[in-house]
C-alpha cells in the first residue's frame, strides 16, 4: 500500500503527485497544510533520511512501512518499484539516465532553493505574519534539525535579505537559460521522451512567472514545454488536488542554497 503525505501540488509535492498519476499507481493521499505545521503532527514514523530530508517538509511516501523522502529519489523509486506501469519515466539507456540525474542535481541544488526562497518571501511570510504567532518556541520545538529551524525562522521573521532574493532570481534565470538551450537540441530535457527531468522542471518552475516576471523572456521553447506538460492528463489530475485553488502560491521552506551555485 502506498500513502503519500503531501501539501498543495506545487514544487516537491507536485512532483510526486504527477509521477503517481502518470504511472496510474493507486495511492492514498494525506493532505497536510504545511503553513499550519501539520507535517509535524501527522505522517509516518520518521526514519533518519526523512528527518534529515534537505527538502525540509516533504513529501513523504510510505510504501508498506518503508518511508521514502526527497522527491527526485522518490520519482526514481516509483519507476523502479512499478516498472510495468506506463509511461516509463527514465530513458533506460546510460546517457539518458545520466541526463536525468544531471538535471536533477542542477534543479534540486540550485533552482529549488531559489524558487522556495522567493515563494516563501512572497506568499508564506505574509500568511505567517497575518496569523500573529506570539512565540516561535512551540513551533520550533517540533523541528528535529537546526537547518529546519533556521529555514522556518526566516519565514516567520520575514528575514530574507535582498542579496539572497536577488541571487535567487539569478539562479531561476540561469536554469531557464540552460533549459532553453537544451530544448534547442532535444524535444524533452533528457532526450527524445518525456521523463522525470520534465516533471522536475515543470514542478519547480510553475510559479516562476509570478516570482520572477521576466524569467521566461526569450525562452519560447521552455514556455511551450511548460504549456505542453500542464496539458497532460496526469498533471491536470495532480493540480486538481489543490485545496486552495492557488497551488502555485503554496510554499514552505526548501533546501539550503548550495554554496557552489
């Protein structure tokens, strides 16, 4: 039995939901409102990997008691665990699989921290401010790692610096440029066929037009790819699972910014 603990279909949760729907895998959905810290009071029994998940809140996949964290690895896991379910989301050849993992590293280590920083600054911080939390201590006490506490403190205090925000915009534009360049060579990011890489890029960049309005200027191929992916039945099903009606405005703190990027 598969159970997915997730929040609104954006960024990391969206990746997992798209993959499950693409491969027509039966699963139980447990929606958590990460902005109300439900992820700290419900979910599977944590293991070391999920506790130290660099994506912070999730999603978490419970497959018969085995907890899988980190959305990119989760997508690879689903491909390995359900190889007969179409479509295949990994190319299957050495070069294609390498390309998928190359995009996974770039988008996961550079784009994901940038998008979540910008999204938390624009959408999450005002929500938390409006709720007028008197003390962070009860919330912080539920968080297992210092990295998670620091990430949430930034949102609770709205303490993002303009330097970090500008660097995040730069990283988003860099990713858009790299993707646009690749799409001049291949129809999909990893080659001839739709793959985990395309799910990764769509899920992380869906909110980019609102966060970095000029990000897609001069990127017609990426714009066309995003529209094509958004029109896929599995993606429509995943986005329809939103409880707010604005999944592209739903954010929680993500990974730390990579020091090399």
